[in-house]
C-alpha cells in the first residue's frame, strides 16, 4: 500500500494503479480482530513512533493514534518473573549497575559485565564492512547467559528468531555502528542507547491505529485509488519491450496483466521464482528463510486469576533456557487500559520460533492448552476457564536476517538496476516492523514513479 501511495503521489497524472493480492483481504500481517467483545490485533500490534514513517502515514490518512497505557515489561527467568532491566540495547547491557540485571543473571555473569568494561579489546569489536550474528558478537565479550536471558528473549519477540542466527547489522544497527568504534561491548551498548534521556515526561515509544490496524490499511487502499484485485496469485513475470506482463490467477484460469512498471511486494521465495528468468543473481533472494509462529489470545476472568489479577506491567518475555512453550505474552487489557481490565484479563501469547516449530503442528485446542499451562506456571497457580480464545497462525511469517543479509540484498538490487521500472519492497529485504515496511514500499514506489515521469518527459514510447 505504501508503494501504491508513492506512485499515486509522484507518477504522471492519470496513472492507473493495479494492486494484485493473493489473499482474500488486504493487510498481510496487519489484521484486527475481536476477543470477548474487545478489539485486539491478531498480527502486528504496534509500531515504533521514533521511526517516523508509520506515524506520518497515519497522519496523512487522518488515522488517530493511541499509545500503550502501561509500558514496563518483565522477563521469565529462574522460574520467576523479573522486571526487564533498563538501559540495554536489544538486551545487551549498557550499564553494569542498571537495576534488574542482578535479578536476571547469575552472579558470575553479572560480575562479568562490569569486568568487561575494564578489559577492552585491542581493536574495535566489529571491523568495518564485516557482519556477524548478534549472538556471536555478544558471546565474544560476555557470558552466554546474557544471550539466553536478555538478548534472545528480545530478538525472539521481534523476529521469532535466535541471536546466534540473526545479523547484528540488520537487527541491531545502532549496536553494530557503535561496535565499529568501541573496544568494549558494554560501552558500545551504552553509546547505542543514546545516553541519558532528556528531562520531562517520556515521549511515547509505541503507537497504534486507534480503530485498528485494518482501518489503516483500508484507508491507504482508498487513498491510493488502486484497482485492488484480491485472491489472485502472480504466477509469472515477463519482460516486454516497453513494460511487463504478469500472469495472474489460477493455473486453470490464468490472466495476463500488462503494466508499465511493477513493484514486487512479496516474500523472498516467490520473488526469487518470479525473478529467476531475469537474473540468476536476483534469484539469490530466495535464500532468505522464514520463521513460523502463532498468536494465542485469551480472555480470562481477572478476579479468578492467582493473586486476583494479572501481574503488573504490559507483559513478559521468556528466557531461552526457561523450558516454556510460550515465547512472550502481552497483557492486552492492562497495556491498553481497557475500562474493564479489573474484571476481564486479555492476554496474547506467542508460540513458535525459527528452528522450534513443533508446537505449531498441534491443533488449536492443544496449543491453547499448552499456553494456559505455561501461563499457570508464570502466574503461580491454576487458571480459570477462558471466556474466549483465538489462535492466529502466521506460517512463514517473519524473515530471518542471517549475517550477510544486507550484502545479499544489495547484490540483488544491483542486478535489477538495468530494469528501472521494477522494484522490490517488503520485510524480506528491508526489515520487519510497520515503519520499515512503509519505508521500503515508499522507496520502491518512488523508484518506478520517477522512471515513469522521466519516460513521459523524454517522449519514451511515442
């Protein structure tokens, strides 16, 4: 949708935009649903406000934003729920004395953080132009418990992946940039966090569409003026002398769509298939792997929970060595300040992670039971029967950015440079999260729109 909006704004007047969507609805992993009469997101729930693209899009579309009422989260570690330590960069401590670290880490690992600052390496930790996994960088300077109990839970919550398989330059670019200068990882994390916060009330970190993320998508579709064709996969992409042909629809009923320019906002594997005849190098993008996961949302009678309600905070992450099926949970009713939060507890739990998808092979009823068992462990006692439940599965939902991802994407885009009316957009290439997807789509739409303007001005094709 961001690509379509960019084309609408910048392409020659009268340009017709056709959006071909394989699914029966728009929005991808943005999907607003309902549990026990409350509007809840069944996909991406919020976006970072300090990355301006999503907030700016909402403002352009006149979609009001809301911000979480409760922000502090916890981490389940050592069979207890502890506050998530402050002052970390994607879980890497930037302050050895930060409150909460001693509660999460064993004494030896806690002591190693302070010692690391006093034992700097001879060279900066990350050579310029070199990529490595977040886990490899952290383990090179700090004990493995820092990865298991802090870094992995945070990366797992965002990417459904593991620190040892995710590129530091993609998933923690500020930390990577600091590691190019610093010889201490703790010093690099401190530099990456930006130092002390300014005085006064903290600015909102996260935002969401007040009436639901689906409304954001529908408003964007309307503003783009695109001819939206749902339920149609793109089967082939063919080069024409002055444009493109796309074969869309089923194998039994294929249709040909002719276009002057194309934006492929599709996952890595279908992109590689569609690009294979254009460039063997471009087809390399198919090497990007994906994690599958599921979101289980439960409505529970709050007064019947152990302790008479949910634990304090917005939810919790789970350390890798915990043994739980649940990877993270959000206390939706508390996080968003539902008016009946005292009577109704709405919890959204995520299960499944890259390389650990066994739970996703179970049916919905079994997955719900496993989640309830884990929540009972965390909450400290048996749970009451759920009033309402939903299970939303996202098969192949989150791309895994292996070390070297940025170089791979650069090679692919370089190989496509000879086709200025073709662009790639999406999470497979430029980052997960709504702002990253808006930024990626806008850049792709701008690329092809500018080429259409250039061709019109030069009289190309007349």
